[in-house]
C-alpha cells in the first residue's frame, strides 16, 4: 500500500515518521522542501508537487493547518485531487469544518475515489509518542483498508460511522470540551488566587478529584502561565472554536459555553496573543480580575 | 476524643458511620430522630438536642444541607454554639459561603473555641466507600488534633492554610469545575446527537481522552438522562453556584462561565427540576436544541 | 432613469410601490409572478426573468430575503449580473453579509458596473408609510445618481462612505441593537412579572424613560406576547445575527451580547418558532423563569 | 407637613433643593456637615443627628449611596428609626435591594410607622432640572400623603402598587435596561470602528432609529470615551447590577444579559475603574477588540 503524506508541520512530521518507522512505503510532500528532505534519510521519497505524490498513491493522507491549506493542496496548481487514482483513498486528518468535509466527500465520490475523515486528538508530543487518539469515519471498506495506517499513528482508533462528517463533529466537540476546561480552570485559578491561595495548590486538588492527565497537563501550564513555546497556537484554536459554532449553527444546537470560549479567544487574538499556546485563553479571567501576570 | 456529629443526611450518615467504624466515641444529633436511632445499634449515643451533643464533645462536626441549617443547629433553641466547651473544635463540613465561614470563625474565637472548615468532595456513594476528598483549613494546632477524624472519613485530606475561608473557596471553585464540565458535556452531547451520533459513543471517546472517573460517572448519567434518584439535588447545586458567585463578587473575580451555569440551574429550578440530580442541568442544552427526552 | 426592481416580498412590494408612486419608470421581476402582476395596473412593466429586467435598466435594485436569493437572481439561469449594462448600478438593499457585499463589489467592478449597498431599517408597515431609514455606501458618483431613488423610498438616507461593506456593517450593528433591546425587555418583563407587576405597567415606565418608538412598538408586542402575524420572521432574524457574528469574527470584535441573542434565536428556531415574529426571542426569558404563556 | 431629608450627595442635594424651592418645611441631615450648612441660607434647618431630624418630622426622606448608608442612618448612633414618630412616613429613595426594602417595611410597621419605596431614574443634572422619574409603592394612604413631595422632586411619579418591593424591583429592572443598552452600544461601536466607521457616525444613525434621549446622552459619552467626571460611578452601578441579580435569583428569573453586564462591571472595578462613570463598561468591548483608547 503506497501512501502519500502531505503536511509536515508540528503534527504531520511525527505522524509521517510513525508510518515510516512502521515500514510503510511513504512518499512525502511539503510546501517548504527543507522539512521533506529531512525524511529522505529514513527512506521516504519526496515529491515535488501534491499531484506527483498523489499520482503514485493508494492512500493520500493530509494533515494541514486549516481548510485553506487543504484546498490549496487538492485544487491548487499541480493539485492532488485529480491526480489521485480512482479507488484511491483520501484520509483527511486536519481539523476542518463539517461543511468542508461534506463537500470533499462528494468531490472524491465524483472521481471514483474514497474519503475518510480521521481527525486526531493530541498535541505534537503525543504524536511523537504515538499517543494520539484518532477518530475515523467513512465507508466501511476503504476504512478497513486504511485502518492499519491509522493504527500505526496513534494509541487508538475510534470509528464513528460511515458518514465522514461524524468524525469531524466529534473532533470539534472534543475541542469544545478542552476549551471549556481551560475556561473553567482560568476562572477557578483567578478566584482562589484572589482569595490568597496559589493556583498550583488548587491544581493539586483538581488533579486528585479529576485524575485526568488532560487537566494535569493543561492545568500545569495555565497555573505557571507558561504559554510559549506553543503546543497549539491560539489562532488555530480560535479557528476550531469557529468551526464548532458553525457546526452548532448549522444543526441547530445553541452552545453558549462554546460562544463564551470563542469570544474570549477572538479578543485574545485581536490583542496580539495569536501565536501563544491556546491555553492562554485561561489567563483572561485573571486579567479581568486585575491579577498581574506571573513574573511581571 | 469525644466527637459530636450533627446531620445525618445523605452525606452525613455514611460519614458518621465511618467514624464509628473507626472506633471513635461519637454522640449523634439529627433533627429527625429516627435516623439517629439507627445508629445506636453500632454503639453511638444519641443526643436530644444540639446543645446536649456539643456539651459533651471535644470536637463538634456539622454536615448539613445549607447555612440556614447550620445556623439553626448553632444558634437555635438548645443550640450547639454556646454549649461547646472552651477549647472545643467545630469542624464545619457543610458547603457554606465564604462570608458565613468568616463569621463562624470569629464567633468561635470569641468563645475560646476553634473553627476548622473542612468541606468535602464526593457524593453519598463516595462517602460510604470512604472515597471523599476533604479540604481543610484552620489553626494549625486544632487542625492537627482533628486530623485523625478527617482521615477516618475520606481517602485524603488536603490542608490549604490557616484561614478557614480558603477551604470554602476551594470547595466552591471545585464545584464550579464540575458545573462547567456538566455544561460542556450537555452542549457536546446535543451537538453530536443532532449530527446523528449517540451520546454514549461520544462519551466513550471523552473517557479515553480525559481518563477521568468524574467525566465517566457524570457522563454516563447525563448520556442516559437518568436524573433520579438524585445523588446531589439541583436546588442544592444552585445554592452552591450562588455561593461561588458571591465569593467571586466579593473578591472581584468575573466568572462568566459560573454565571452561565448558575443561570441554567436557576431556570431549571424555576421549571420544577429542583429535586432531580443536579446533572440535569446538562439536559438543558438538549432541550434548547429541540431534542426530545430519552424515553419520551 | 430606468429602474429594475427585483423582489416583491413584505418589504420589497411597498418599496417598489413608493418608486412607482414617485413617477419612476420601473420594471419589475418577482419569482412568483402573481405578485408582480398586481403592479402592472399602476404602470409598472413586468419582466419574465431577472436578465430581462436588468438588461433594460440603468439601475438594478434587489430587495430579497437572503444572500442565496440574491445569488440566484444574479447568477442563476437568466441572471441579472451579466445582463446589467456597463455603467449600470446595482443597489443591493437586502441584509447580506459583509463578505458577500465585498464579493459583489468586486464582481460588478469587473463588469464595468457599480455596486451600492443600501440596506434599510424598518418593517413592512414602515416601508408602506415611507418611514424607512436607508443606510447607503458606495462610489460617490453612482451613489449621487441613485440618491433620488433612495430618497423616494424612505424618510431619510444616511451615507456612510465609499466602501459598500460599511453600509452592511452598520445595518448588522443596528439589528444587534434591536436584538439586545428585545433580550433586555424579555428579562426585565420576566423579573417584574415574577415579582407581581404586569409587563404592561413596566413598559409604561420604560416608555417614559426611553421615549423611543422602537421600545414602544417592540415592547407592546412583547408585553402582549403577540408574535403573529410576523413583521420580521425569527428565522430571518437568526440569519441576521449570524451575519453580525460573522462580521465580528472577521474583524476581530468579541460581541458576547450578540452571541447570547444568536444562541437564544438558534434555540427558538430549533424548537419550531422560526415563522413567528423575531421578538418572540424575548419570550424565552419568561419560559426559563417558569412563567406560563399569556392565554395558556 | 414637616420633612426630614437625609443625604445630600450628588442626587440628594438637588432633590432637597427642589423641596425647599417648592416651599416645604425641610430639616436636613448630612454626615459631612459642610454640605448641610450650604442649605441654611435657603431657610432649611440643619439637624446634628439623624434622630434629631427624624424626631421633628412627619415625613423622613432618605437618599443615600447604598444600603449600608441607609442602615447607619436608621440604626446607628442617634439613628432615625426609633426617633421617627408613630404615623411618620419613611420615603426611601435610595436604590436598595428587594430584601432590604422588605425588611424596612416590616420594621417600620412594628413601630406604627409607614414605609414608602420611591427610587428615582435620572442623574444629578436631571435632579437639578426636576426631570427625575420617581417610581413609588407603598400603602395607599401614606403614599397619597407624600405624593405632593414626590411631585415636587421630579417630572413624574409612577405608582406601582401597595407593596414597596415592587418599586425597588422596577428600579432595578430599569437599571438593567440601561446596562444592556450600554453593553449593546459598546459592542456596536467596536464593530463599526474596526470596520472603519467612527463611533459618532453610527451613533447618529442610532439616534434617528431609536429617537431616545437616553441613547443620545449615553451614546455621546461612550462614543467620545468621556467617563469623567462621573454622573454615576461604576462601583455604584456594579452595586445595582448585584441587586438586580439578587432579585432575579430570589424570584427565580435567569437573566443572562444582566449576568454579562454584572461580570463586565465587576472586572472593570477590579481593574481600577470604579470611580469612573458607569458607562465606561461600554469601553470594554473596544478593549477586547484591541482598539486603543481615544487620545492615547
């Protein structure tokens, strides 16, 4: 099974690495060539264009920052969409909108290709440690065929049905869960700090109560107010909250907490925090409470 | 160390039971006598009034539904406050306001008594399984003296300082964390259900991501829309959110997510859901999205 | 100056009537022909297609329910866009997104045509009474040329610059102001009603304080809970709030109150209220407070 | 009818002046004596204590900053409560909580006195121009007796029933309406400013649409970002929003918009804006959007 992998960013690079390490025959494309070259040592081939990569592949994997990037790779000059052979399977792992996923499904179908949506949960360090969770949806047959590839990239694959948009919806809802947790932590830390208790001490209690590595990791970062280097940039987080609300709007689900987190993130990006880690959103409650930043 | 235990509700009864099982000399008072009588078999004595219980005690533990109940027990007819001997320690384990806790501290101090705030995290089943987390604050000396009693009632005791209000603030912030989680789950379940995915399937993913028993337990209940019998009644949850916002208002911390959860709970109580489990608040997002109740 | 007028809905019909009454040479197109025929008696000509209408016009006015309708009229079969002569001016009076307006401007420009955005404030009765306020933006020259037409349709025209999107932004912000007022009235009415005061009595006070016909008209409707026949349908109001938030998102302005009103409307549409007057959104606060509907 | 007037702040001073100008026999008390002395020239007598003022009065008017101030005047050393003769009428014009008003009613009743709640709408300049609106509630008989006094202080008196708390609820709901308007203006100004339109130009449109002097006055101030000298201080506005939410909480009315405005104000006070005019709350939307302050 020949696999084209497009997108070697913070997430894509370690994911492609997992495939290569697992012995798959991988051809790589990345907009900036330098990143791709680094992979040649480990036996991966490098394509000069998305089309070149896709033309030789049974499976095309894309892992890019946003819809626009996916669109460019598929439809731009020397794009992958028309190059991918019939019966080829496109595994879209980027976080994209429900709408976009739906359109992709239709366009691949017109070409006799298949589309599997397989967004992931986890940050770059999780990708490098093969600790990603992958949520996949799409036709039963093509999904079964790409399943070994997915298994090679994460600690678990969760299949949620035959309609790709289900996987995208689940990914967005999952990000909403994390956004909500960050807001809750931010408010709680502000409350206890104003009462005289260090955030770290409250976090210790939260860790015992929730016993969750997600609370532990995010909580540590937020308590320490350490938002750089970013594991996931705020402007990308904002993009995701926008997609959450678009999905909610389209299917008629009011999500006031998602609106709150979105509005927080939007304001933070407007004030120049877009390149920080998205957990900086939890810092806003402290700002509003008049608490000075650590180290200031 | 003679211990008076006042309040044998859903939480108090199993907590008192733990003390008795651990071999402590416990004298019990409960407003409705029947509940207290059930304890005599295991060797506990029963007092006829709060004063009678407190008068014989080195330590007075109160575990009641709200401030009003605590006030009645302390200041009402045959109240415990003036009956507790000097050097006696009042361990207040109910969830009360920061204000109330502050006043209690002062009033005990005037009488040469001590006040330890020691609210708990956990529901009745956790109390019965000795799985409570207890957050304690107060003078170092009296806290050291009552520490064995606290250890006998939970899986862990977390000391947060010498000012009792710190423990109350932490307890309230903790409840806010749970309220936020319930709102987030409610919205996410509504979103995925409208997209065609059962809530249970999304919960399965959340459990893998968060790996938290709190998400697991609340999530199961909310996904199944099973809000009775209540582990913690909504009208008591509303009371707690009110205390969260009062603490936030007093110390100058805007908590928009706490406001959202409070407003949700207030509306649900107004519409007759006060006696259901407080996780019913997560059902409101489904209501607003036009999703019918399970089994309807 | 020959004018093509497309869209004879609740707003468009009385607006077109004003132009005819003012003596302008108007050619009309409407998707359902019956409505257009009614205008022939007053001397208007009726075109069979958007293209036929536009081809004969110096000025093309569109007043339609949403972007999709505008798009169909311009780009659909026998569409108006390519038919409008060079130097022709398209006056878009529908409430559309900032994005859409921007694209329209570019597309007209490519064809040597002009685009003026001129959305209106007011409901059908205001249109019939020539009481609309029209907010207009676009090139100085074409705007000066169509200004008499605009003057003939409203009580006042407010020019806000040469970039069409400014007019759209102002229109959306204005609708946000009205949405906010409805939410505020809904909450206040609920509060005083639960205290024992009829909504009407509170409205009387509000009218003296604000002295605003907008409060008076909306307030009367909301106090009486009379949401049918609709002056402006809720699902269109929801569409507008969606455009408000899209504009806010695109230019980086968090608008939590707009989010609140949007979420309210989204929920109400999900529960089947989309065809009622949009002021029904103010009824939701009463629902949440457990107040029964008038007449129930 | 002898009238004691207590409280010569920004509001009280011009109100007392109106009574004196109307020929009433007024005895004045103010905590800081200097302010009271200024009134002696116009024939008012000055009392040394609240008790001295009340003892000689048929009617006791209080116009103070908050509940605590009212409580001090009534119950503090040489307080007015016990000094007011039986049959005496206390007209409470301060903005106080529903709870406090209820308690006052009961306490006056125990003493054979009467209590009328008569809070006002309007700022100091309106008080000076006799343009206040006064909302009054209380027993029909005592209200009829004090009615001429109220008429002398405002442009209109609106009676809302025999239960004093109704007047307080109406006052709070009215302030909520103003708070909502400020938030809406703040968000709209931010949106249009980021799109390139000056706030003043949008305000001009809003003035034509709403035709309301309240929008005009507040809008001018907010558009100019002129928050000092304060007509009504933010920390007092926050106090009022707190009372709105307390009333809502007590009678079971969720008011998410009031929560939003409260949280905004709380944050602004925490960041040191408490002494500015309360309309500064509308500036926060601009802050969040990254807009710099005028003149910066």
